[in-house]
C-alpha cells in the first residue's frame, strides 16, 4: 500500500519529569556524536594533499570542536520501535526506550493534529515513523517532530483541470478549464498578490545593503523566509480551489535546473509544494510540457514569439488580447485536456464541432480574482 509521509510537531515542557531521563540519554548521544565528527574532520585536516598552513588547519579543528561542544540539543532520532504514543485520559503520552529505563513525557500537540496523532497511538503502530527531538534555545522547550506514514488517499474523478502558471510578473495564476460540452475557461485567479511587493522590496534592500557594505544578512534571512512562506500559501490556495470545484491541478514539467532568475518564487519548489499537497488530499495532479505556453494563442492556436509583450498578450493572427499569465495558464489547462487527461465524450465533441464554438477564451476586460495572502478563493460572477 502506498503511503504519504507527514510531519507533525509537538512540544515537551522543560518541567516534565520524564524529560530528565531523555537529557541523560542525550548526554550519552553527544559523547558518541562529537568524537565521530572530530574523527571525520581530522581525516581531512591531516590530508597532505590539501595545501594549507598547519596553523590554519589547527585553528579550524579547534574552532569546530568548540562550536560542536557548545551547540544545544542536536536532533536526536528515535526509531519507531524505540518510541510509541499512548492516548490516556484525553492526553497524549509519548514513551521513549532509553538505557536508563523508559522515559514517559506529556506530549502537547496543536488541536488540529489530534486526529492524526490518534491514528499513530499504540505499540508497534505502522503509522508512526521516526521521532526527532531538538531543543528550543529561546524558551527551553523540547520540540518533538513526529513522522507519520498515512495511506495515500484515493484520487477522485476530476470534473475539469486547473492550469497553473508561475509568471515573471505574478507569483502564480490559475484558471479552471471544463469540457461540458464545450471547452470553457472560468474562474481566473491571481495568487499571492501581497507577496509580490514584499519580495521586491526585500530584494532591493538586500542589494542596497550588500553594495554599501552594511549588515545585509538579516535581509537575506527575511527574503528566504518570505519566499518560503509565499510558496506554502500559494500552494494551499491552489489546492483549496481544486477541491472547491472538484478539479485536478496541472502545471508545467520543470526540473530543478530550470531557469528561475527573475521569477518572484522558485518555480520548481512551487511545483513540488503543489504536488505534495495534492497527493495528501487526493487531488489529481499532472504535468505538461512547458514549451510555447506563454506565446500560443488559446483562441486560434497561433504560435508567435511576438504575441507576448510584457504583461499583455496580443495575438498577431486573430487579435485576441488578454493578460499574459492568464493566457499561459489557459494553454496549460488546454494542453492537459488535449493529452487525454480529461477527454470529451463523443456526443460533446460532435456538438462542439457542429457549432463551431470549441473554446471560450477570456476577453481583455474579463474580471479576475486577486487572492491576498492567507485569503480563501471567492466565487467569480462571470459574464
């Protein structure tokens, strides 16, 4: 049976009585870990093939050892056979097998994860995976990262496909394509509008501070975390929209080496985030080739590099005009249907051919939904 891995975070209070045994276990863990790191470092330092002064090598060894000894609690892994969770009196108790005996700690979990943790309760439960412990420097709590191996949900039959495009000017755009009976596009959405200004401002501050020789690392830290948060928020908005209309999600097939310079968010990371959420929630997910999606007219099929000019799309053949990123998402959704992922019935195809109206592309003044950070997609009133 295929499974989906999910990480749930819980905490253990520093005042917990069972935590003392874990701290003694960690002291033994640290005694084993540090010598292994020292041995690995010294093998590199004693290598005569590395032409560095002996004094510099000695300083590296000294500084690294001091850094290791002063580190807080290292991530200490526990195999699922050495730990289990018990649900008793409305609380969750986590049992660790240590050399000093069994350590029983009260595990505090957010209420939204109660249902998931209940599935992992009991001895020798296959749902429970590895558990890692790490110390919080600020408050002294012990973070408990629990890996759950849940069965993969069954995919539902999609009523349409939501094409998603990661653009230069917007974080992501999506549109719903259905074939009942004609190929129809509806509910265009621009995701993460508020993140665009924030990311551009942080990039400007980072370059400005680095150019002037000022402390720029804080802006680099904020930029990375803002992009990470934006990717997660946009991925959640796309999957919520897919579940709302009971549709599948289709994106461009991108590799890790795909060019991402100039894009507001990394395209590959966003694609992986959407794919992961779709697998967890049973939403059909597909990939289509990324070639010519932004320069193809969804109305007449004309492929011309001059069709796109910045944020606007203007077909040189039929004169169709629209937003460039929305047009690209239309082509992505249409490509999924042309590949047979959502085939038309024979009656619908005959009716579409007879009427001559095989598609309803958006006009230049068609209304769009702008999703703000953390907002839920709202229904559009299409004309």
